[in-house]
């Protein structure tokens, strides 16, 4: 197994220079993969599970998947839009059913599906307190359908909410396209939150962890080896950079 296919929305998609510095999780994840691993992003801006399937994009994945591939599935931001019938998928019915369709496609090819809950929106109140729950019932629905189907689930929503709460309003702004919006990620945010996905894959063990380089990896040049002072961001808000230089003055 040395291929990852990634289905998702604009928080996942592979951006080009015209939308810089907006960066998707599929781009951020490449920092954590072995050089031999191929990643192809099928994510498209503005798609929900419903519109993704209706437009034939799951059919494209069906044609591409091979035995042993990993299919990452991360939707929710646009499924929530009840005022848009072309995208809305109710959490515990259509959304779960659409995820099940994606899982079934993966299993048909003897591939390995992994469901990922939506990365958190950056939501702070006027006093600077983080407000969790911006995705409503969708993370719970993703966890429930994963359990029902016996599919691994990486709870990125929970991990990213915990991290944002620990960082605080001011320090978390560079992670998103702030002040333009608080949903799409910058390069910095995509690398950090994709690291949580990598941590989740590592915790799942083989064959998932076999796709990844260690957190301490520097380059693929054997002469350089590991970074002496790696910059490591952990899922529970712990930040390590080998010194006390980084302090979050804005944390609450």
C-alpha cells in the first residue's frame, strides 16, 4: 500500500497559486508522507457528500481505486447548508448514508477507508473564548457511522477544537484565512491540522502508519538524518520547538 486518495471539500482540496496562501489538508498531509507514497486529492471547493456524489466524483474514485489504497473521507462544512438543496445532507440520515456509499466503494476494491470529522471553524466570542460545536451534529454522525461500519475514524474536529481553544483568538489567526474567513486554512494551519491526521493514522498502526515518516524527519537525505530541533505540534495543544521561544500570549 503506497497510495492515498482524499475525498473532501475546500478544506481538503489541493490549491494552486491563485488562491495562495489558502491550503488544503491534502497538501498539508504531504509533509508527513514517505517519499514513495502517492497522494491524489479528489476534493473540490464547495462540495458536500451529496453534491460530490451527484456530480459523479465518487465514480471517478471508483475508477481510480486499487487494492490496498487508502481512501480518506472528510466532509461536513457544506452538508450543513440547509438552505441549499443541491448540497444539504441531514446529519443522521443522508450524510451518514453518503459516507457509507464512499466506504462501500473503497471496500469493493479491498481498499482501506478512513472517515475524518470536519476540521473546526475558528470561532471565538467577543471576550476571546473559543466556541466549540460549529459543525453541529455532523462530527457525531461521522463517528456513529464509522462505528456502525467498523471503519477507522480520525476525530479531527475534536482535536482541532481543543487546539484552537488552547491557542486562543490572536495566536490562531495565522492558521486560517483570517480576516477573510475562519473556515479555510492557511499553509500554517493546513500543516498543523494535517499533522493531527498523520497522528491518527500512526495510532491506527499498520498498514496506515507505514505511509508516514516520523515526526522528527528532516529530509530524505540520509546524510542529514533527523532534525536536531524538530518543530512538533501535538493534537492536544502541546507545542514543542526545542526552546521556550514560543509563548501564546493570547491563550485563555
